[in-house]
């Protein structure tokens, strides 16, 4: 009888032990968990307050995009003009150029920079020397913590035309100097390379963490079937981290209309103006430099809406293909 109770069988009626636990947990309401873990919920108030204050609070300022905003009149005193600000913005000469440059810079960075962390994670996963592996991970991840202001200063020391390290070496070897940051096309290539270098370590760490969750028995089974390292990577590792790849791809697609003002501003100069006018740069010029707050807010809202559409669209298609999305 004692064994029967443990097994979940009593007087001929079978029931699941899991079901009995679930029934007991259903009786516990929110106040039970608040009383049990009140310290954790108290700590949770800090990030919630931060998000409400600095993320959701500023959304009230979006009304500026629909008003002829005057800073002295404030939100309530400024005249409501509807979508006239958007019509004005869409007819600006620099607006189309900024959209084109934003899409170009971010698309090139995504195309070249998204597969690279996957490739690096697969290579590092095959490294058996743990010390070499840790040092390599640290070196790859370190640029993620550097401000692009610092990276821009380093870039001018390395790629500068007059005193750059690379150009000094080229001249010493008898070759002509290359204007990496002084001509538009060269600047575009240099910017993409630097952006990929700065961001690839973050993705590599995420993929390495996902690889650690792969069941070792799958590798053992592949070894029994005669699969080599390359075959294991293609047929075992990649399928197991596919959901992580899809989620990061969706998140990166959402940033394709954004980009960082800091990264472009740190590398731009008066000699290269063809690709440096992006949406964040245009928002800065209109809002902070020229005081056109309505136009700057309208462009920022346009950018956010397009980014949201891209995220929802890519998430929808990912689910249609049978993958797990983020919503």
C-alpha cells in the first residue's frame, strides 16, 4: 500500500503525482509568491521604474511630431498641425539620402557581420585548449565594451592618410597611400569593417552559450556514424542552435533602419559626405543643431515604426517557416 501511494495508485484509481502537485500549486495566488519572495520583487521595482521613466515616459513627447512645436509654448501651447510635419520631412532633400545611407550601411554590416559570429563560434567550439579559447573570447568580446568615440580615434591613428600606421607602412614599402577615411567609397568599406569588428564578439559569445546546451549524445551518435568535425558542425551544431540564429536575425533586422549616431559621427569628416548622412545624424542636425524639434521627432518616429514593422514581419515569416519567434 505504501508503494502504491508513492506510485500514485490508490484503491484501483490511478492518478499522476505531477497532477497532484499542479492542483496544489493552483491554490497559491499572487500574494503567496509576493510574501515568499518579497525581496526579489522589491529589487525588481528598480529596473521597472527605470523602464517606465526613461523608456515609456519619453513616449509622451511623440506628440511633438504632430505639432508646430515651439519650446517656449510647450506641449500644450504649440499648434496642432496633424501630418503636415511628416509631409514637410518627406520632401526634404536630405531625407531620402539619409534613408538610403541608413539602409546601405546597416545592410552591409548585417550581411557581412551576421554570419561571422556563427563561424567564429563553431571554430572556437572545436578548440580544445581552454586557455587559448578563453583568451580568444576575451579579445573578440573586448571591442563591444569600447565607446565608438575611442574606436574612431584609434581608426584615425591606424587608417589616417597623413600619419596612419597602415599608410606609413605602405609608403615605407614603396606603395601609394590609400585614403581609407578621406574618400567616400573607401570610407564606406572602412566603416563596415570597423563595425563588424566591434560587434562580432557579442554574437560569438551568445552562439557559444547556445552550443553548450547541445546534447553531447548527438555528437557521440554522429561519431558512431562516421561523421567528421565538419559534418558534426553542419548536421548537429547548426540545427541545434537554429532557434538562436533566427532570434538574433530578427533582432538585427529590427535595427536595420536605426544604426548608431555615435559610430557614424566618430568616423565622419568634411571630405566624406556621401554616406555619412544617416537618419540618426539627420535627427541630430535638425533637433539639436537647428532647433527643428517637430521635424526631428517625426523622422525618429518614422524610423521606429519601420523598425517595428521589420521586427514583426520577420517574426511572422519565421513562425511560418516553423521557427520560434520572439513574440
